[in-house]
């Protein structure tokens, strides 16, 4: 991906954001100027959306609270009635937060302004018609407790009972900016304003829905600091990968567009969904094959339900499959969906995975790889893509005691990245907040997940879409990212109540939106 695109869509961990702040300060921008710019951005977003009303600004003991003091001062100067609630013993404030507090105190109540300053109390929250949550930022390392937790609970109650909007500064307090974990009570925000670049936690569950609308605002940090920070995580967007799909050419034919082989098994309906998705995402040819042990179920279903343009082919064994792949120029092989988990099936899938063809491994193929190899990576083709849901990922992660511990505290991004490095494959860790990680350490978080995708067969469509893009020459990581985005876009175009069967026919429109 181009540097500008990578920087435009990158996500910063809390450590990387701190490094960006330090770089800006070392380059000559005082920290208080960054804080003033952050507070001004929040105040501006509030004034764009709401008329003046009694506002409660909940300020914590650190720099996030300092941003809140700036917000309070600017709103009161604009004529808003404001109550600022600060942590006990404000004399302990240090640095820029102390300066912001002193500026708030100097401005509050001047010239008849309606403004008040007090320590954390529930009363002002109970009468507020707008709440600004500036208690704790994305770098929070421990659960919110004590009086701060009580204040959060009171704010959430006021928001729910009276429909009072809550605006979070950086993240809703209690959200871990790196993992999206919720540490203690979290007040769901209607709007979250963050600065320079978002954090992974803005897009990860369970935090993502609690952030509400996300506004990312410039506060004067130069883009060039990202070269030194070198972030390795991004939010999924077409600009990251659209340029690596080869444009259609007048010289194209079915083999230049690529031949996908889908391996059917005990539940051939899953392979039908995958094959249709591969074809609809642009593959030049798609063949669905099966082995003799599935002769009773696969051929009748496949012949009855597959379009004529998708070929059907019985294969005697893995050796014949290898010959077919060579003779018919198969560029990508998709295996596992609805295949079966018996010992014979596992052995068959292990043979398939060993073929010299880039593989997309889904569902039962993941079970097979883990069971037969005991989680011990051997010779591995880094062009492979694995597509586990949460349960399958846990099995991959913990198999064989090979050094990956199932530690949820590390967060979905880090766990997926670590597994991708270990297995030397691109891993698509599915969910509303799908994470795609490559063996080179890159990671992307899906931004357009849809609850509509929580339906049987949608994962088969995703696997087929990856295969269809992969066979057209997209690298494994980029093909996975593009497929996840197009899958979400197709779901959005299908609407509530869709079936997985609806998704393949929406893919051409989604592809047009992604690639132009």
C-alpha cells in the first residue's frame, strides 16, 4: 500500500499515540497547545450538534481531564451554563492539566457566566442536559472504581432515563484503547472525539458500540511523525488494497482471471455458497469437486443448485486432484466448508493442504490442520489464508502448546497477529470486529461489519470471496482485507433479514464500490 494511504487509515496504540505527542512537543509544539487544540475540537463538535444547555464536564486527574477543563472553559465562554466536576485534590494536578484547570477557574463565573466547579458529585450530573466524559483516556490500565465509577454509573443513568447526549473525549472512560476491553462501568457515548488517529479500541468489541459516532480531529501533530512511529495496524478501507487488483484487460480470458477449485463434502450447500461468491467476486472459472465418499450427497445437490457456469467434477483422490490442478491451471484451492471431521476426512484435508496451490482453509479444514499437526508448524506456504471464527481461533491458538497462550487480555489484534506469525499464514479472525493479520506483523480491523452477517453460511461466502480475489493475483493479506470489506458492503446492501444465499449476488455492486 502507498505510504499516504497507510498513514491515512492507520490506528495508533496508546504507546504509539504517546510517541506522536512527544514527537510533536520535541518539534516545538508545547503540550498545552495540543491540549487546547484537543479541547477546542471537542467543544466545536458539541456546538455543531447541540444548542446551549446545562452541561456537566466530568474531568479526571490526568491529561484527559485537562482536555475536559478546556472544553468547559470554551463552552462557558460561548454562553453555555457549565458545571465542571474534577477529581478530589485538584492541587495534585501536574503539567498541562494543571494549567488547563487554572485557566478554567480564571474564566468560570466571570461577567455573570453560569459556571460552577466542584469535586466529583452526582448532583450536577442528575440535572445536566449534556455530559462530557473526560474522566480517563485510552491509556487506562486498571478498572474504573470508587467515586469515578459512581459518577460513570450516574451519567449512564441520566443518559438512559432522559436521553441526555454523552460526548466522550478520546474514548468512553473505562475503555482500553488498545484492546477495546471495558474496565469497570463505561458510559455509552453518542459521540466520541479523538485526536490525530483513532485507536484499535474504537473498532473492537465490546467497546466499539459504546463509542457512538467517531470524530477524528487534527490537533496540530505533523503527519511526518508517523514515519518514525511506524504503526502496524490500520482500519480496513479500499485505499489500502484496491491498487493491487490487476485491472481487467481486453486480452483477458478465463485462465488469466484465475481458476478456483472448491472442495465439497458432507454439506455441499456450503460449497455452493463459496463457489458462487468466488465467481461473483471475479474469478474466471470455478470448479466444485468432491471425493467418492460423498458421492451419495454431493452430486445431486451440486447439479441441482449450481449455475451452469460453475463446473462440477468428481475426483478419485488427492493424487487426481493434484493432476487436475496442474492440467486445469487451478490458481487457488478452497477447502473445509461443510467437509466433515471424521479421521478419513481429516487425513484427506491434510493431503489437500499439502498441494502446491495457494489455499483458503475454512471451517473443517482448520479442525483438520490443528488435529493432525498438533499445532506444530512445519513447512508452511505463507500464501495460505485461514478463516476461523472465535471458537475455531481459540483451537488454533491453543493447539499443541506451541507458545501461544489463550490470553484474552492481550486483545484480538495482538492474539491474531501472534497466531499469524506462528502459523505463517494470513488469518481472518471473524466477527463483527473482524481482524485480519499477516505473517509479516501487519493487522487490519474491519470497519463495516454488519449484524446482518450473523446468519448461517455467511462465512462460506466470505471464504469464497477471498478465493475469488486471491486467484486474480491479489496477495493473500490484501485479498483477505478486500474480501472482508466487500462482504460487509454486500450485507449492508442486502438489509435486515437477508440470507447468506443473497450475498453472492450483491458482491458485484460491492466490488464496484471497492474497486471502482
